[in-house]
């Protein structure tokens, strides 16, 4: 066999890496490693210039393997892989070493140790690279069907966008009616649009499309498969379970209003109600003569630190509605910061103040007090701006409680095999640049299941998720990354440990023609998690790109170089 | 034949819209007025609330755009006119002369070293200079230089020619002319973004009067490891590290005399910049003067708490009335009303102050509105009157995403970009897939 020809490229990442790691020293060190033909360093390996330099080096030095020591594979691996491909090197002969997140950022104040650590990680990468094998991606078809879970505003927006593109779409809603929380809300601020017009329009669009299948009073009870080829079990209240095959899935399961039981007399004094309870009253035309809104009830407090984003705007909207219905009404909003971000919301804030709504700022140290006063309620608040305590009597006290995740969110997340954050909101693939995607391919997220959002934002997110979900369907095929597991029938004793360990039902025990029983992996179902490899007692299960020989070589390289440092 | 879509604006919203439309199979023409795509996000040091390095996460998307089989980049280009109606628009794209044969330019940068003319760098917000022939920033896409005709001596005075002499690729072409190309597009996506307002119009905030008053984008460059100070936090007057730092929120926004609206992102980037300042200069004492601390996104409140607890950032709920230079011309004196005192005014001295200016619709937006016939809202942002379709403009077949429609942060702009792609797909391929 020919000796591997490895090129190592160490990235400065401007000063991000070079401020802690002596990049030139690491490159010099890399030159001493086995099979390394060339080692260089670049200011920005990911810039067009840096990528061009790597391609030129591949050509000039006839490299057949490339190691880049830079930042994170999460954002940059596809770029460097494609760059290798462009220079004629199979992209699976590329190895990424992270010396930014794993070294320079966390050891910013220990440059000597950081440089040593970077060297060891590079040595490990090189050791693995020497043993890499070229791999080919397999392609699999995409079932041209999308499933949207949740028929609130975000799900409706997603489903209507999909059917309008001509994509067959199943919409699953747990309630007997579509619309979600908005069913209780008559108008949407700050533009005061009638909710019915929005919801009815979308429901009509979906209902009139032959491509749409609406499953009411139904829940998803199981999801198996992978991008392009999911199978979803839908269980309706009064029907047998139904299996749906789909290429992509959108999660739009929404949130719920936190119940402020015991806060400011809620549950004890009938006049103390939640925002959603007020919405229902206003929808019926029951306008109070006076109202005090208390913002941030159960939000921005220790234990639930977040701001629920839309509550200030909801209170402003309802305050305006009350003032318009009853111009003599006394309405106050007690807040800790008014969150009317943007253009129209800020205008509505001004509008409310002009209509006579009083805004008072309270602090966490001096919460408003709500008491009974005859048939009415009495509120005392220390207004920070006036530096004075103000008392007022009122018909209703409206508690603006935050939106929290739905009760069964953890079960749902388990079923979908996607993460939730510590609060229970779904965690997108990247908070900045992949807001409507999960890290799991083919599954997308929108609406308040991800984070409290305004109606307009939910609609946008639904559309965005629909765009993403339509792409594999439009393309008709998806690529499967060859990091899948495979078993050696000779070594396998058919114990079944791997079958148990696999979260994706990708492994089964089969019998060969010769009568030997062994574990077999369905490649299309395998996600490359490696659980089965760890569970195998006999070294029979291996994973492409992460096999035992490769990982052992990495550990050997680490020990060898670590010993040299100690000596 | 693939349907063609023209995306106007090569910031993060335009980039994402182009990528999604390209992935859907449309032929995308991405038009950017400056020499590189990337927009304002390329200028940022880090992004809130994760402090991800901005260009590090953006640059792969920029390169994906350039490499995409369905995306054609038109940088240093403008929309000259749009005629016709959905789905038969005729779009005139003016590819401005960059006086470079881009098929030959390798981006080696030899010319930029030798060029004798210095011009304030737009990318560095005027804190340092670029040359008359320049690459806006090292990760620029495409990596092709541009000659700034207004400053080039060869073009203005017919003398110099240094760049042509040093260019081994023979890429310099002083006689190049603008090129206008016509695209038959089925739809347009407007992602023209924002510009920071000119804060010198508000002299009470001291910009251009007190040397140590900078804008937040300038401060972003000062913090950036690749910026003019190499990431060292220093103030302009004497190049020393400030010990006290003030952020002024709502400069020109939430102001009846200027812009009524809230720019949506300033509270968070000021918090981010204050955390980064603390990382660069652990002893700096930072105060943020604000009206309402609008931290409404995922983990934003926690981010503010982190600024307070781990970096000692002081949040002062007050709107300063005046910023002026200290006696020796260094530092800044800030007058503000003390909260809860019934109007007592305090004067406090800071080593440096950062203004968070209103973010306005991009300067190109009004001309774009004219050429497309799109209506704008009272604040000058493109109107999107249909709540059911939040990215639809006032003309069928033209959608708007990102800051061009209303102030928003990066994830919201990225989301809207995907929404725009979905709406284009709906409009064009409605009924058949």
C-alpha cells in the first residue's frame, strides 16, 4: 500500500486562535508527524484565499488526506470537505481538528499549555487521517409528503404554504378545531386585525386543497425513520391508529399560558384574571370600566428568568381596546420595561398613552399589592419614575403571565429525538443562523414551541419551516452521510445488545444462508450515533469514519505526545 | 427553464433567501451594491446571546452562495429599474465598473499594498483607511479587488497606474464601463437591510465633537480581533484603555423629534458589547443608559443578568440629555436625570462613550421603492400590510425580508428570508410541484 500523504493546515482565525495558540509552532510540530508531507498556517483557512491555498497545496504536494486545525465542524466541516472534493480528494479523507472552541477560547490565558494541547489534538487528527478510507454518500428517495404537527397559527401558516406549493400535507391537531390559542383571541395587535379573518382564510385555503389532509382530535404517537422516509403514527380519539409516510416533518406544537395560581390573589379574588381570560371576555364584548394590567407575573423572576416577548404588546392592545370601547375607563399598565420593540408596536405604545392608559414602572423589590375593596379590587404600586406609591381601585386586575411549554413536551421531544432547552422550549439547530431547523435532518420547528413569538412572527416561522421542509421534497432525494455502522458477521455472536442500544430501530438480527445469525444495520435508518459500537462486546460492530483502529491510533498518538511533554 | 428570482441585498437576509431559493431549484440572481456580500453581519465582532464569532458563522454561508450552482452573484451592482408584473418582471441590473477584469483577478492583494491613495474604510467605519484599490475585508466574497473611481488617481487625473504595473494577472482595466444586464425574473426578494443613522445630526450626543464618542458599529470594529486596533479596547483621543465606558441607547430612535420606532436590536448588542469590553479589559466599568431594556429573545434576559453579575455592568434607566468633551478634550461628560429624584440632574465623566444610533432603512431603499413601485410605511421601511403573509410587499411577486421590512435581529431576518423563499415558491409553483 502507498504511504498516505497528509497535508496539515493550521488556522489563525484572525486572532481568535493565534492569540492563545502559537500557530506557527503547531505547524512546525505537524511537519514532524508521520505521513505529513506539508504543514502550513493561514490567517483565515475558510476565506476564499485560504481555501485556494489548501487546494493548491493538494495539487502541488499530491496530498491524499487533509487535516485542518481550525474552528468547529458544526459550521465549517461541509466547506472544507467540499474544498477537498474540488481538489480531487474524497471528502471523507478530510479530518477536522477543533483548536478554537476546544483550545484557544477556553485556554485564552494559558498560551503555553494551549499550544501544547493544540499540538496533541493535531497529532491525534493526523493519526486518524492516515487510517481514513474514502467513502461514498448514498442517496435515498424522498416521500413527497410533509407532516405538520400542531394546527395553531404557526402550523396553519406552514401547512398552507406547503399545500400552496402543491405538496401533499398532513396537519395533525389535538383539538377538535384548528386555530390553537388564537381561537380565544378576537383581534391581533398592534394592527387590530380580526383573528377570524386570518384563521378562517388559512383554514379555507387548506380545506379547499386536495393536497391537504387534516387530522383533528388527533395526536402523533410514534415517529420512526429518517429524512425523506419518516413513518408517523397518528392516533385519533375515536379511530384506529393511522400510519403516514412522509419526507419531512414540521413541529408547531405551540405553548400555553402559565397559570399564576396564588399570584396577586389569582384563584382567590374573582376580579384577578389572566390575559387569556381577559381576551375571552373582550371577545364576548365584556369590557371592564377599569383595569390594571400587571406585567411579568411569573416572568423575569428568579427561577423563570425569561421575558415572554409578546405580553407587553398584548396588554397594550387590550388596554387600547378597552379605552376605545369605554373612553372614560381607567386603565393602567404596571410594568418592569415595556417591550414594544419595532415600529408598529412602539407606535401602539404611544397611542395607548395618548388615549389615557397610564404606564407605571415597578421593581422586583416592590411588587404591586392587590386587595379586595368592597365589590372592587384595590391596587397599590410604588412607581419608580415618580418615586411615589399610587393607589387605585379597579374592576379587574389582569395578570400578564408568560408563555410556557406544553405539558407533554418532553415526551414529544423523545418521540422526535430532538432536544429541548432547560425551560422546555425546543432547541433549534443554531440560534442565530438555523432558527427553524432541528439538528436532525428533515425535522423543522416553528412558532411558540421554540420560543414565545408574536402572531406575525409565528406566521413567518411557519412559512420559513415550510420553505425548509419543501426543499428535500422538491429535490426528490437526500444524501446519507457514510458515518453509519456495519457489523462483521464473522465476529458477531447475535447477542442482540446492539439491537437494544439502537435508538433508531436500524439493527436487526438476521440469519445468513449458512445459518449463521448476526446483526445487520439498515444504512438508511442509521444516524451514526455509535451506541451499538459501544454496546458490542465482541468488536463486531464498527462505524465508518470512527472505527476502533482509527480511534485507537488517536489515543496512541495522544499518549505518545503527552508522555513527551511530561518528560 | 428554471424560473428566475432576483434577490436584492447581499446581507444575511439576502444570502439566506438566495440559498433557500437556490436549493429549491430556482435560478437566483443575488444583487449587492457593495463589492462583497456579507452586509453588516460581516462587520460584527460577535453575535448575541451566544457570543458566536459573527464572520465565522457567516463566512461559510457567503462561500456557499458563491459556490451554489443555482446562484449568480452580482456584486458592486444596483437595480436600475424594474418593469412588468408578476410573473414577468424585467429587472435591469447595473454592474458598476470596478475597473477590474474579475475573471483574471486572483485577490492576491499586491495592488492594494502599492496603491498610494488612502480612503477611509467603510468596513472599518472610518476608523482606519483602505486604498483606492481595495478588498473590503479579508473574507470578502468574491475575493476580487475593486477600484474606487472617485479616489483613483489614474481615473480622476490620468496619472499613477501603479496597480496596473504590479498586477501580474493583468486584471486592471481603467477603461471598464458599467454593464447593464436584463433579467426576466418571475419574482423579486427585497432584502436591502439598514444603515445606521448619521448621529452627527444630533449634536447633543457629542459625536464629532467629543473625540471619545464612537458609534456602536465603530465599537464593534474596535472590539474585533481583526479590526483596526487588533481587538484592543482603546479610545480614539489618546489610544489608552478606557477605565469607564458608557453606552447610550435610543440615539435617534424612540424619539418624537427623530424616529419614533424602536430599532429592536440595540439593547442586546449594547449588552453584548459591554460583556466583550469586560473580556478585553477586565477592569473596565461599564454603564448602559437605557429607556426600557428590551431583552425579549431566547436567553436574552439571562444574557443581561450575566452582564450584570459577571461583568459588573450597571444599567441606568435614564435618557442622557447631553454628551460633551471633558476639559482636556479626552473623555466624555454625560448629563442625565437621576431616577426617582423628581428631576435631579447628574453629571458623570466617562473615558469613552458608545452611541447606539437608530437603524434606518438602507439608503438605497427609497430608490428601490421608486423603481419597484413598492409602498413604504411611515418610517420608510417597505410596507408589508398583509398580516397573513408577513413578507408580502404591496406588489404581487415582490416579497420583502429582514430589516428592510421592520427592525429585527439576525435569527428573525434569517427566518423571514426562508419565509420569503416559501412565498416565492408558492406564487410561482402554486398548484403544481
